[in-house]
């Protein structure tokens, strides 16, 4: 995973969850969860949510149902 994945993931995360939520989560991050948040942003938001196979609505429904 590259830094490009992180940047794309951060963009998608902000679009889906909202700027305020992402900023608050980043500001409240502890030393323990900071690395976890970066990993989630890169791998889930940057590698999975950017895939073209499903639209965001469907991805959201699958996430909620899971």
C-alpha cells in the first residue's frame, strides 16, 4: 500500500463520514489508535472503498449489515 492509497482513502473517508467526523477522530487519536486509524484509512478506505465494482450506497449497506 502506498501513500497514494492513504490520500485517496482520506478523501473517500471525508466524503462518506464528513469532514467534522474525520477531523475529530484524528484530533482525538491516541498513540495506540493513531497507527490503526492510518492503516484503516489506507487499506479499507483507500484500497476497498475506491474499487469501482460497487457504488458507495451498496458498500455502506454491506458495511451496516456486516
